[in-house]
C-alpha cells in the first residue's frame, strides 16, 4: 500500500466492506474494481498480484478499488462460497462506480467471483475485464459474453500448480475465448510481477474496435 492509498468503508449484503482506493495522477478515465484470492487460504486485498493489478490500472489512468471479501479483515460477514462475494462485488461497483467507465479484475478465486459479478450486471458492460489465474479447476466460472471478449484479458501461468492450465482451457474453449499463457510462470507470479503488470497495461491501453 503506497502513501496515497485511501482506506474506505463500503456496504455489502453482510455489513461493512473494508476497501482501499488508489487515484491516478490526472483525472481518472474510469473506475476499476479488483477482487482478491480465496478468503479461506489467506487471500486479501493486499495480495501482491492484486496490488500489481491496482498499480497497472492506476498507471493506465483508472481509479483502482480493492476490497476485502466478507469475513476478511474488517469486512463483516462470513465466507459464502462465491455467491455472497459476487453480490458484494456488484454492490461495491454500485457505490464506487455508479456510472461512467468501469473495469473489473480478479485473481484466482477473485477471477471466479468477477466472472459472476459481470454476468449479473447486464445491461451494463465493463470497458475492460482482467482475469488472472482463474480458478476454473475449483469453481464454476461464469462464461464471458461474446461481445465482451475483445474487452477481456485472461492470463494464466504455464506452470500454475494451484489451478491447472488445462482447466482454464476447458472453460475457455467452448467460448472461443483467448487465453494468454505465460511460459514458466506459476500461480502467484513469483519474480514475474513486472511482466504481469506490463501485459495488463498493454491490454488497458489497447483501443476497442469500433
């Protein structure tokens, strides 16, 4: 957490939600909401991959909001297998980005939650979606609507020993959704966070086709 990071408190279905807000240097182009890894295995909004995603969004000109799922840190409630967490993510979005450009991102369990948050947001559509280490081997990840594929970056480490690459490909294949595979990288991107950030930045800066 850098010195400019603001602590904020939001409201979810189970009570207060603890969150962190980072602002870009200039006027933001929109707001990004970022979801963290599995709460029962030490996942929090200060996870290094989540922090890296926040830095990438801020560098690309977005406000970045990370939040602790229910039962984590100062967030009230208890773990709800992704159902309550997805509802909380939609409520966070409604409070920090009720209108204007929206981006969403998630890492591991957070990518699974993000997929369901997006699926429940229609007709609103995010400008950018980033899913990293998507937990497709352990959870039923929601499909990404075809019209959102161009806006979506799915990143996975070739040597991910937490979520097998094959499971992500099995999820992506029926959708014809591209997956960017990073050679030699495992689940937590040890030693490869700068590469992760650069790939996310490239996606965020790419203009959408008319």
